[in-house]
């Protein structure tokens, strides 16, 4: 009986896998899309004036909002504009979804996000994301790689996570902290639950960070990047380490804090830095600053921080997030923005293609009903994710042989070995049998704490300002 079921399942995988592969339009020979996207120069001559960006200036909240609305109105078949909440001062936290299926529920189309301007005074990422929006939409008709991205991926772009901080920041301020924090004086990249602090929120939960958490509970993101400034490096988890209580040594004696997915993170960071025009070969930003070989670093090896967003993405949601520092000056003059865009364009586009790596599939019961909220994990990698309400899961993995572990309440746990190849996602559908045998359950699973409810806004005291200063030291990430 078991053998019979297995045969049926294998046949299903073969048929379903083939149909998925057929539905993905690859650019050139197998795997070519990962290495050589054909990027063409932006031609905005045919773009209506309302959709054109100021190429040499920043877009404040009203201009950004008008631009996003105009884009959404002009491209209703390719975009969806939504807000995940409001900042402390009531500004919308806009997200533009770009995809060939912005309003439909698609099966197994991965969700990817780019978040800019988490620190209000680091707005280059905000502007890069506005330009990326324009690039994707203008080039969709004639650029095979752009079309491939939009057909295979749901690309969620949030230009500004800290719109209040941006409005009080000063153009030309390369190294300061004015505008870094939200309107309650809190550093949003220190405001998430932290694995190394027992899963507790690091500080009073802020509306902007809570909005991100709710968003991530609604969508199973698998790949992400947050854009910062003040350095030139692609940084990957973990940012924190058990030794937080030992005050960090400012002499550069920080130790790496590596995840079980270090191979994937190193690949993603290297992929970004080598497709960036300068990051992979840059020296120190300023005399005495850290030099990053290949333009990448483990977050903790640079310096420790608690409550960071990239660790939160990875530990609690299985989303692989990088912290991208895109320039030595946090808030450079607007006339330099075209150069920043040219520096980052290829890296930003190719990074999105990484969502096609690894494994994906659905979890069903024996009647082929999808099982939501099942725990998914790759054996030996500790941090997993949950299935969506269609039973879907994804995981970015490098080529190799892995074991998928699945468990759900009321079902017997399952293990399945599979192979990941370069250039094609592996598809596995898992069928769980009802039962209560718990002998095989994940015995080293880390309990996932509930987020604490948001606190009402409070006035910033001198003490929280001081703790922000020491927690952030005015540094990039
Ligand atoms: Zn930053």
C-alpha cells in the first residue's frame, strides 16, 4: 500500500514538475537567466510626464505618493498599490507590487520584497527603488529578463519604511544621525524580536516595525533586501550573537555569527556585490573604516546589533534578507543619484532572479486538500517556514542534496530527500497521512514567540535618545 502511494506521488511530482517548468520562460539556455540578464538602457521618452522621476532629486512623501498612484493608474495590469500601515505621524507605508498577476492568487509564484529607507537619513535606497519601478514597467514589453522576473515573481517594493525620519533629514549630510530614527526617536533596525534575547522584542515595538511583522505574517516572503547607506557592503545574518552583554570591542574584534544557511547567504551577498559596479572592489569608505573583502560581510563580524530586521526575516519567517549598504554617504546630493542607479541597477535586477533557486512545493492531505500552517524545514538548517493557505512552501538553496522535513497538527511527520540543481527550482509535493505519532517531530525547533502588541506613542526621553545613540553609534546598518 505504501509503495503504491509512493508511486502515485512520484508520478504526480513528475507531471506537476514538468508543467511548472514549462510555464517558466527562461532566458536562453538552462540557468542563463541567473548569469547574464540582458539589461538595456532606460528609455523613458515614451513615458507620460506624470510617471517620470526627477533624475537628479529626491522625492518627498507627497511626490512619492503621487508617483506611486500614477504608476498604478497607468499600469493596472502589472501593479497593485497598497499600504501596510501608517508611520507614527500618519504617513502611509506604501508598497507597490509588480507582477504579471498583481491581483490574482497564483500557485507557487514566490514573493520577494525590497524595503528602502528604514533609516530616514539613508534615502538612496528609496530613490533606487523608485527608479527600479520605472525600469521594470518601461522595459517590460521588450526586455526578456524583466518579463521573466514579472512572470515568475511577485515583486513587492516599499520605497520608504521610515517616511517621517526622511522628512527631517538633510540632503548632503553624509555621516550624521538626524532623521535616522522614527518620530518616536526609535531605531527601526533595532526594533524587532531578537533570537539572542530569547525572542523578545528589542525595545518598544514601533508602528513601522509592527507593520512589517504583520505584512510578513500575511505573505510568505522567501527573498528580501533592505537598503541602507553610510557604507558599501552586502551584509548577511546573523547581526547578533550570544555575547551581546559583553560590550562590543571597538577595535574590530567582533566575531562572526553564522547561520545554518551560511552557504546561501554568502552566495546572495556575493551575487549582489559582484553585480554592483563598485561594491566588490571598494576600499574603506573613510580612513579607519572597515575594509570588506569582496564587498560582503557577516553582520556580526562587522559589529553586533540586537533587534535587526534581517535576522528577524530569517529566523521567524524563513525569508533570506540582506542588508545592502549602497554608498559611503548616507544622504548624498541629488545630482549623484544617476550614478547610484547605474552602480546598483544590474545587482538589483539579478538579485530578484535568485528567488528561482532551491525547492518549492505544496503540502496536501490524503484527499489532496492543501494543508496550511504546516512546519517546513530543511534538515540541519533549524529555521524553517510555514505553508500558506494553499499549502505552498519555498526555500532558496544552493545545488546539492537535502532532506525536507514537514509536520502539521494531526498528521504524521514526513521526511523526503531531494536534489537541487543549478538553474531550475526543484518541485516537491508532499502528502501527509493523518496520525498522532510524535516520535519524529522536530526536536530542536525553536519556539516562535508572538509579537508584543504595539505601545501607544510616547515622547522621547533623554534616556531613550542616549540608548539610541549607543545602540546605533550613528553607523550605517
Ligand atoms: Zn541604516
